C-alpha cells in the first residue's frame, strides 16, 4: 500500500466510496468524471503502479479485474448491449493515477476506438 495514493486510500477504506463490487483483491466504484452513463473504476487492492509493474504473481489480481468488470456490467444491465474495458498505462496511454485500474464504460453507443491506427496497421 502507498499512503499517498488515493486509490490505496479507497481500497483501505480510509476514503469512503459507495462500492459496486468488492473482493479480497479488487474494489469498484463510480468514476468521478463519467465519460458515459455507466463509468466504473475497478482497482486492485494491492498497489501496482501500472500494468507494466504487474508480476506473474499478480495474475489472480489481473483476472479478477476482468471478472469483476463482467459481473458489474451484468449488475448495471449493460452486459447485453455492450461495454468497454480500458486500462490506461503511462502518460501517453492516458494514465492519471499511478495505481493499476480498469475503466468499465457503457450505457450508450461508444463508437469506434483508435480505428485509424488499427486500419493503418493492416490488422483489420
């Protein structure tokens, strides 16, 4: 745990948040700056600064982030219409808080993401 990290403080219940989900490994709560009708942040309870800092021993945490997203999407009734899971890593990836977290976004059509990059890569 990092005492200066706001997500560590939330995970440790030092800062109160209404939780959508909690397990031994992760907690989830509404994003303060919603980009869609449903925008939930799922964080690891263990302080891992970025996805690059995750170790093989953290595979259960990484899996729990995705499984929690699926369960929360069902609870929010966006599982059938669709949703997006995002993990921002580093400055160019848009990571603002240096604590591993996943954004679950849905509740409206989200449109394409990085379609120009994908089209130019020849992967389409």
